[in-house]
C-alpha cells in the first residue's frame, strides 16, 4: 500500500463522514438557532426548551434521511472491502 493510496482512502473516509453527518448537523444547527432566537425575543431562558425541539428534529431527520445514509455507508464499505485485495498485493 503506497502513501498515496492511504491518503486517498483517508480522504474518501473523511468525505463520507461529512456527507453522512451533514444533514443531521445542519438540521440541529438550524433548529437550535431558531429556538435561541425565539428565546431571545420572548426572554424565556429555559435550558431544557432548546433540547426537545432539537431532539425531535434530529430524530425526524434520521427517520427521513436514515435509509439514504445507510445505503451510502453500505455502498462505501462494500467498495472498501472489495478494494482490499488490490491494495494488498
């Protein structure tokens, strides 16, 4: 295995990580920002108020995007496993 192939594999893994995590993180960010803005406008400073909407939004996102995320991960893992014989020999 050459250093270039290791770097290519690492880059591929990082790209997959960002691709799979992005929908959930973006939804949590947007919902957290919206709840924080609502709290600032209404002056309600309850720490638990921001937790439940984010939790529900993340669960909904996982329910909607979960099959896509799993398909993407399974295809990538299959590709990695099938490329092992070519990179070892």
